[in-house]
C-alpha cells in the first residue's frame, strides 16, 4: 500500500495522462474519486431503496406495485454488485488515515461500524434476493437479465426471508444514522476534515 | 341377397352410430402461461371436466364440452390465487365456470383436429378454435393441444390490468387430457 501512496507524488503523476491515477486513488489524507463515487452512488441508492421498498410493500396489488418491485429488486442487486466492486477496490487501495487525535476506542468503534455497514450492504440485498427466489413471482433484473433460480418456491421460507430482510433493513438504517451522526460529530464538534474529505469534487488541498 | 347386403352396407355407412363417448380422467393437465414483468408465470386449472363424443372416422356427430372450475385456478401462491378471484381477473365468485362447447370438429392432419366452438368465460361468449392431437389405444385416449387466448377479449385482467405492461395479453393454454370411455 505505501507503493500506491508514493505513486501519487506530483512528479509521477505528470507521467500519467490527466492525473487519472491520482484522481481515482485514495491518498493518506483524502478519498479518491473512485471511493467517493462508490460512497455517494451507493448512499443514494440505499436511501432510494428504503423508500421504494416501503412504498412497493404497502401498495395495493396493481401493475404499479409489480413495476415498483422490479425496480426495487433490480436496484438491490445493483447495490450488491457495486458493494462487491467497492470492497475489491478498497482492498487494493487503502482508505486515508484516521484524523489525528482519535482515541483507540474511537478508531475501534469506527472500524466496527464500518464493518457492519459493509456486511449489511451485502447481506440485505442477499436476503432480498432470497425472498424473490423463494417466492412464486418471476423476476428479471431491469426486465431483461435473468437471475439464477437457486431454491424452489416455498411460502414459509419466503415469509421467513421477508422478516429477516425487514429486520436487517432496520438495522442497516440504524447504522446509517450512526454513520451520519458520526460524520457530523467529526465536522461540527471535533472540527476535523473527516466529512469534508468524502465530499465530491473536493481534492486533497496538499496534492 | 346382393341388394340386401348393399343396402345394409349403405345404411351402416350413413347412420351416425360412430361416435364413442369419452370422459376426462383425473390425470389431466391443463395449464396456463402468461408474460409477467419480462418473465413468464404459469398456473394450472386443477378442476375441469371434458366430455367428448368422438370418432376420428366419423366427425359429423363429434361433440366436445369442456367445463373449467375457475375457483380452482392455482398459481402456487395463496396471494396470487386471491388476486385471480378478484372482479378484475376471473371474478370467480360470480362466474364459477368457463365453458367451451363445440359440435364442429374438423380433421387437419392424421391425428390432428380442430374444434370450433364457443367459449363462455366471465360472461363473454366468443368463438374459439381449439387444435388438438388425438391418440387412442383400446379404451384409453388422449387429447393434447395448445392455444393462445387474448385475455382482454374476455375482460380477464380488466381496468388498469388491460394492457400488457405488467402482465401479458396473450395467455397460452396447454392441455394433456387422458380420456376413458363414458359409462
């Protein structure tokens, strides 16, 4: 990992067209464009999914309800794919360092809650897929891509999967709230750049 | 003597004593398939009755009557079955049965026939042609076929459902119906 950080010195960057490498990659101090894109794209999709899923669930049986569920399932699997890519990217490209002056317990807590976020961002779509898979309702991603059929339709299993999906979604929502509050705490109370460095179109002032 | 033989032969040929009377057994399969949000979904009519007066060599007196209990339509999920019951779909509470009656069966090819008749479904009566293949071995026979109906012609899936946006207009019906001689 020090290799990639070192690679992002201005002298080397000049050799790479349009600073693409540096633009995309994280540095020790800030997030790169790739990590930011993953973060905000997935954040928007997750918030949309919370609304979409609730509306689709509550709607009376109608063509609209069926359409909403196709959107909800399709976007859910899109999130799953994005999160997998995001984790792969993160493994190759370590995040910036924690801000100065953070206690060990704070760092540990941040690690745990980020770990839970990643875990839920994978497990919640998977449980959604599980509902879809055990239900009798046929499904193609965005009306075009077929999904592998893993289990036979089973009403009891489907209802169980649905309750797991519901509980985990609430859990995910709770962690998202903690995540947002923590970002505000860093920004307003501790007054460090933890929040600012994840904002889009904002480059590392030092680079 | 020669006249008598000839006369009896002629009588034998012209009298419509030819049709055998058949009835469906419990082993029949009658399924439907329809497009559903870019995929397809299937269901089955689990209670139906077929009566057939039929001899491939003597179609004049052929007669087919199919009665389907719409209340027993099954898509494998209680919620979906409830939807089938809705006034927008089968309205099975009011229209219990769909009935197809034909007394015009024509031969298409060896072993293949077309029955033209009326289908009474959800209060709408329309002329429908039903192609089927016929096989017979002793006192067992099978009729098998497939047809496509436009559900909207019979108001099945009315109102907001009457487009093919969510659920297709064309419904493919498949049937394999073993028959036994009527007692």
